[in-house]
């Protein structure tokens, strides 16, 4: 009886520990810490960033290759080559090959004594990575991707029902694969299939959001039981379990969603204060709702304080003075379009000259330079050849 009693107690304790451990490893908290590490890197605080990576990699069993990469580059720049070697080995298990380590930001590591050990261990690490690749599973995903792309090329918007049939059929097939394999492990790795897998869900949720938000399209489209697949709930669960990133999840589920649950960034250029800011062109209530949604899945919130992320782009050297001076001296500028073309010309020259701060070289950080929506403020007074009310600040 005592033996049975102790077994039951042990089992109960293991269950309690398992539940507690599972709760501690909710990956939303992981991604919030990664945001902190990214800001540390951007602001040159590499010691603080590396400390975050070390703590996270000890606490959480699954790591995303970009985070391991950034931890490795931090360690290299700080001269901590044993730690860099540890992360470099892990990167091989995430799909990195010898050629990936030929980039210039790995030069100091390759020149260190630690690199000798890497050479000895590389083949075994690479073999271990390859043994964990399910070729059958990979081929299935790739074939599905080819069908997805072929359907988009053939039908596009000309035959919506035929296109949607393919998207929905693929979503069903992915659901079957998910039941058999779970989410593919390559989502944690540097792998060309990542983008293909992302495209499946981008198309599926884009279709779902279009159909469910249009009475006309819903009435004329094929019958699709989206709730039976419940992909939004599945992907959210997998995000919390550390099997995909917040960026992956938010980008696919919000595609063609008119409510923009995770919002959208824009760039504000203030020519009076000469400040570049990242912001959201939403009213206060909507912005608050969006930030709650972003926080719930581990995304960076919308706040001007987060504008430091633009330091990784040419916006760090935005040519306010050059543009203002050019505007004041432009005798041929007669319309808003004339001034706009002049601004674009100066911006392109600045972008071509821009060289990323050496401390940021090698890091895999979000790049916001491609944001299309920009708001120009306090620029009208420099357009001397326009009537006072002929121009206003507006997104472009």
C-alpha cells in the first residue's frame, strides 16, 4: 500500500510540475523578451541583449533560428567566443551550413581558437539536422505550394470560385497533415519552406476574410465550412506553444481583414522637429484595442517610444535639412507634385548613401523601410511657390 501511495503522490507531483512548467513556457512571454533584446541591440546595449538570450534559451526548450543567430552575433561582437560557438552549433541544427558562416560578421569567430572545435563537430551536427528532416512531409508541402501558386496564376481574380476551391482544399489537406505531424518543425529553422507554408495560410485567411465579410461574395461562393477547420484557433495555440512566431500568425489571420486586429504601422515625418516616428494612423480607442491584441500574442505595441526600430534603416539619417533647403531654393517647383518629386530624389540619394551602423551589421532585425504609408507634417511652409492653403499634411 505504501508503494502505491508513493507512486500516486509521485504521479500527482509530476502532473502538477508539468502543468506549472507548461504555464511558465507560454511563448508569448518569450517573444516579449525578444522585443527587449532587439531594442538593446538597436541601442548598442549588446551585453543586456546577450543576457536576455542566455536566460531565454535556458528557460525555453524551443528557439527560433533568428534569435539564436542574434545571440551568436552578440557574443561575437562582445568577444565571447565560447558562447558564440555554442550558438553557432545550434544554428547548424536550425539549418545553417558552412557557407552561412562565411559572412563577414562571423569573421572574428572563424579567427578564434573556438572555431577549430566547430570544424570537428560540424559534420555530426549537419547529419543530425538532416536526419530530422522528413523528406516525405517536405515533398507534400512543396507539392501543395506548387498547386497553390498554379491556381493563383491560372485563375487569379478571374475565376474566384475555382481559385477558392483550391485554397480551401489545400487548407483541408494541411489540416490532415497537422493531425498526423503537428506543425512542421521547419518553422523554427532557416528553411525555404517557411515562406511557402506562410503563403498557404495567407491565401486561406485572405479568402476566409473576404468571403465572411461580404454578403454578396458569400452568397455566390462555394460553400465552405471555415469553423470546421478552426485554423485561427489552432495557429494561436501553436503560437503559445512556441511553434510559430507572432509575425507569422498576425500576418496570415489579418490578411484582407477589414478590422485590422493587429493594426498597421505608418511613418510620421515632422519637418519642424526633424523627427521620424513610427505610429499608427488609428483613433485612440482603436489603437488601444489593437495594442491589446498585439500584446496578447507577443508583438511590439504601437508607441512613439518604439521609433528606435527605424535606426536600422536609412530613416536614421532622414534628410530633413536637405529637403527644406531644396524646397526653399526651388524656383521651378509650382505644384505639390513638383515638390514631391524633388523630395523623392533627395530621399533616394540619401538611401543609396546610407550605411548601417557597424554595430548593427549581421543582426536579423525587422526592417520598416518598406512601409508605404507616410505622414508629412509641418512641411507646407517650405513650399514658397504654393498658395497658403494649396497643400496640407497627408499620407503618401
